[in-house]
């Protein structure tokens, strides 16, 4: 039986090695960048503001490599549905730093407020706050 020549076998092995290493590089660099951009949830809890309402307090961390202005973050309250009036401290979240979001959790008695916090790029986060 005849096989392929040593030269052709060497060229094929070199091409296969280059293709595998190139694919691995693209997969790893793209996956790690996308996974580390966005916001991460640190904590979410309810703070009694006064006898008539409570504040949902949510702490998020910037997982990205660039500062995020809180003006560019979109917040959707899905439960109970309605408009949100949010105060941030600080108003710019530096890479690796956290910021606190405070929002009035509307309603009376036991209630659960659910928020989707969406940065301009990267991973968004959902926070659930239960007030009693």
C-alpha cells in the first residue's frame, strides 16, 4: 500500500495545527470579552423609607473594562409594571466598582418588585426585591 509523502503529511499537519490554534484564539478572546462586559448583581434588598412606602435598594458591579455612566443604563420594572424613578450613587460606575440604585417599590403590604437593569453594552442583570 502506498501512503502520502512525508512532505504532504507535514504540510497537512501544519495546516491543521494552525487552524485549530486560530479557532481557539478567536473563541477564547471573543468569549471572555463578552462574558466580562456588563453588570453583575451584588445585592438587592428593601429599606423602609417611611410608614407609607419602601425603597428597593440594588447594588450592581461594573464587570467591564470601561466606566459606565448611569445615564446610559436602562431600567425596566416588570413587577409591578410601571415607571421607575431611580437615584444612583455614584453616577459613574468605574471598572470593578459598585454603585447603589434606589427606587421606590410601589404598593402596600407584602410585595415583590422585579427590575431588569440593562447597560449600554454587555450582560444585563435582573434583581428581585421583596418588601414586607
